[in-house]
C-alpha cells in the first residue's frame, strides 16, 4: 500500500518536470574546446578569486603545481597561505581542513587519489558529513574533497578503486561525478559554494580530454545544480545511465546501437548523491528498458541503487529486467590484458542494451 | 616513563624533588626548551636553526652567502644546493643538509630512549595548599580565585548528581571528571571567551566556566526538547556555538587536528585568539595526535594542546600506552614548545595556560601542556574501574590529592574564603536543576542532515507522520509529533 502511495507521489512530482531537453545543445557558433584539467583549474581560480575564504590543501598542490597539474599556477597567484602543501598525512590534513571549515573558511582538499582518502575516511564521515546533524545545525562544514577516482591505466589494485558508492551511502555528504568540461566547471563551482561537505570524484584519464564549451560555461558565474542529471543523448528504446568516464563509453555504445536500429538514451548522472531519481525514472518510463554502467565493484554499487529505485517507483513500466554493468568483482589486476577485462568496455554496454531489447547478442 | 601508580607515595616523592624554582619560563624563548634537554638526554649535535648561532663554529662560514633553508613555511621553500663539507679542524665538520646545518662527530652515540631524569613537573602549591617558596606563577585576583573555586565545587556536584541519575536509570550514560576539576576550571579561567575550545569529553568544566547552566547540561543529558542538540547525541556530548565550545565527538583524538585547522584560520583572520584542545594520555597514541602536532609546528598555528595525563585509558595504564617519558617530551620531537604541570594544582595550571596562550597568540606557535593528574572516577558509567585497579589507590587520590580541597586551603589562607561561604555555595548549587521536560519533536529527526532539507527526507518525514497517525498505539505517547 505504501508502494502505491509513493508511485502516486512520484507521478505528481514527475508532472512538474519540464521536458528534458538538453540546454547546451545550443552552442555558440565558435565553440571553444577545453580540457577537463583546464576546466577544473579555471573553476578553482575563479572561486578563489571571488571568495577569499576559499583555500586549497593537499599533497603537491603548490610548488609541484598539483600531482596532476590541476592546481597549476594557483600558488603563484594566491600565495602559500591559500595554497597549502601539506605533510604526508591524509588523516592529518583532512582533520585540519575540517577544523578550518568548522571555523568558517572554505577548504578544498585534494586527495592524490581517492584511494588515499581511506586513510582519512573517519574525518570525512564522522567529522564532516555528520556534524551539521549532530550539532543540530550549529556547525556547518563547507568543505570540498576532490581528486581522481576509479581506474587509471596500469596502476594496480590500491590505486584503482571507485568510491562513489561508499561515499554516496552516507547521509550528510553530497557526491558529484563530472564527465565533460562543462560538468567539471559547473559542478566544482557549485561544490565550493555549497555549505555542505561535497565529495568531488574526478577521473585521471579524462583530465587531458577536450570537450566543447559554450560562452555561458566559460562565464565566471556559471554553476550547475547539484542533484540534477543530464541527458547527453536523447533516445526512445533503452536508457543507459552512467557517470564519469563511462558516460563516454555509453555514448560510443549508443552510436554502435544506432546502426542496429536501437535508439539509446544516455543519462549522465552528474550527481551520485543526491541521485536524480525523477529524471532516471522519467526516462525509463519512456524507454521501458534500463542499463546502468559503472567502473566500480558491482556489489552495493550505484547501479544497484538505481535498480532499486526503478523497481520501487516504475516497476510496471519495465519491459525487461534491469541490466547492471560494473567492474569485475576482483581487486584491479595490473597486467594490461587483465586490467582491460576487469573494467566495462563499449562492447559490454552494447550487448547489455541488446539483451534488454531481446535481441540476440551474437 | 610510565606514570603507572602502583605505589603512589613514590611518585609524590619524585614530584616533590622536582618542585621548586623553574625560571626557564621567564627566559627568552629561543633557548627555553632546548636548555632543558641539557640535563636529560645526551646533547646531540643537530639543533634547529633558531639556536644555530650559538652552536656554529664562527670560522665555518659556508661558501654561500645566501640564506639558510628556512623552516618557516611562508618564505621561499626552494631547497639549497648541497655543498661539500667545509673542514675547519679535525673535530668540527659542518654540512648543509636540506633540513639545516649538521655538525659531525666521530663518536658513535645513540640518543637514549629514555631520559636519565624525568622531565620536570611545574607546581606552585603543595599538598597543604601552601605556596611553595621561590615559585613563579601568574597572580590571580580574589574574584577570579573565588570564581575558580566555586566552579570546581559546582563541577563536582554536577558530576555527583548526574552520576546518580544514571545509576537510577534516568539517563543512559554519564562521564565524570572527578579528580580533574583543576585542569577543567583553571585552564578555562586562563583563556578568553574568544578562544575556541575543542574538547575530548572530560572537560565540561570549561563549558561551565563560560556560562553553560546546570539546566543546559541537564537538557543535553536527558535529550529533551530544550536540548541544543535536538536530542541527537548521547549524554555528555555538549556543544555551544555561542560559548565557542565545540560539540563533543565520541571518536578519540579527532578534535586535535580540527583545533589546528581552526587555529590556522584564526591566524589567517588575524584574530586575537587561539584554539585550545584537550585529550587524554590514551588519545596521544592516535595518528591524529601526531599529524596535528606536526602540522601545528609547520604551519605555526596558535593552538594549545592540553593533555590530561590521568594515568588510565579505560583499563589501559600508561605503561601499556607508551614508553616515552609522558607526553611533554614529545613536543620537542615535533618542534613544539611544551611543559609538564601538576594537573591538580589549580594555580600552576592557570599560570601555565595563561603563559601558553600569550605565546601562542603573540608568537604564532603551538604549545603542548601535559597536565599530570589521576582519573578518580570510572572511565564512564559503563565501567567499573575496581576491576583493574586497587580500590585503595582510587580512595587515596580522591582524598589526599583532591585538587578542590587543595585550592580551597589556599584561598582560605589568603582570607578569601570561609566555612560559611562554603555551606552557602553547596546549598545553592543543588537547587538549580529542574526535572521533567518534553522530548524533542519527530521532525527533528530529519533536519540538519544538509543545510537545506532534501526532498527525499521531506517525503520520508511525511510518510512517517502518516504511519504514526494510523498506528498511534505503536509509538510512544510522550513524543510530540
């Protein structure tokens, strides 16, 4: 009975959603290209310039210009008081940053990779995420934790894990995963301006990739809303929901599927917590089929949560079981051939989409 | 070494022999800590740059006329090129390493793992509350001294009342501060209200000093409607934005790096204030303690670290907790000025914290204070400490070393207190706490997870209220919706 109540409530909220037209299809005629690296760097630069409370902390962010050069030039521009090179202690500098956030400044903490954030996870969860609640609103924690997340290339098990599901399960945190340069700029700016703790999951392999950006995106006041996904490609036969690098793979899979007459709709989640359940459900109600894609381990992952959400809200609209594509349930191997087998590839997504369409996958 | 109190009397004798003149506090800061090491460990050759001029052979001028590599973070951090060693005579060779100039020695000498003499403990009042001759301390006015004493008595009474309430089943949990009243109150008295406090959980006296009322303590412990924490926290997890007292967190030592972060921010804002953090002997084993101390020194943050070395971490005595000579000696390892103080001497605590604050704020440096004391009560109401320590040891510290009576004797000697004032104080405290109050409402379950309540929580709240309305007998009647 409660299920029906929730279906009714969702329908009402869905009615209020405007048609999901991608606003940014309308690029200006001279579309500029921007790498993710430059997108992140410019976002940090602009936010630090606009608000003197914002400061950066992390290993190698200053003199070295950032382990992945994301913070290039910022030390020279803002000085050592606002760009801190920290000693090697994730637990230490995360705790120190959270203390500074308690005081009221806005730290942006860089983890060299989110794998190292596990050494600081107590401060992220117990000291940052839960504090607004446990202090009953007296202490807000306007902090951003950012860094590369997920698999890179040939870096082995301890440098390849994806933490989206871990952080997204915790109330009090917001978790964002940009894909394009527009996402990177808009979401990082939103994260820095947000009064709650935000985990910002980048991807090392995407740093060098270029994406077209409009003038609107390049404006220093540009900001994307947290909690809203984006439809990267409209379609009508199957919904493919992905985040971060897998959005690119999903788009390639959609091109392949088009040749076989399957029109896929690709959703770029952008926000893992809060998850844009209404958009995903609206899309599935239109296409009636769903494939979720993530590089992370399958158990208790983002795909599992999306599947549960669809089953709870839109079960009657499914024409086929939800397909869940994820990384292999093993610590990431090093050897290149094994590594390739341990993460989803475009062909896996194509085959899964075909399965939901009851097409043979020979 | 261990402060494990198998035979308390030996420890008193040890402490007494170290009592007396300690003029090091008045010396100029650049030689302060380091001269104290002369009588402890072997003099090792590597000294930090601030004392370098005294140690360098004046003839050993390096080729380079440039500046030495700096410890100060906020100047150039480019490292110097390494130069060849400059031999001046057979006995003194000096070489530039990235960390500074190092003097060589052909003698192989290991730094001892423990000092030949324990580090001194600063104390001003003896057990009878008499001022020790030749002591230096920061003077305290009658008004402040009387306020300190009344607060210490209030803290003791508060502890007794809530402890009894827990034993009667009226609250679920409580933590007493018995035996550590001087640390609580004297340190609070030495700070200003702008100083931000990051407590562990045995420092409610600091909150009391700043004006938290007995009623407010009760509200938090009972989790009622007036609780500032909206009933979300276990008892003793107090916090007050207004009084600059950070909400108590159950996780050990996490508050230490937080304090450093806040201190750094205070410095960036150029405020006349510092951050103060408290922790026990057990908390110093956590990684957070070490990272925070290191950070504070490198970032030159105005933070005071106060360690309540009370001999026990639940059932773990200090001999199982660490093998260093207590906590104060660790300061030097991180480049942090430190002092060991008799934690049951309110006047010594006051003086030490006062001076520490001045140094922290004016010189932008961290200070470590090790307050040596004893945890008279159990770790918490979930603990029975007689299971792991002798009952007579507890009794002895409760009676003979009580910091409250010791301070009382001193203020009586000064003519500032008497038995009439005593009875008046004790009777007035008990009357201050009200009893029954309503529980917090159900919607407090969902607020403050984020700055703005998200739609999924609003939905859940609505569903919950509908469910309660439909099945009222399944839910407690005294919880307001």
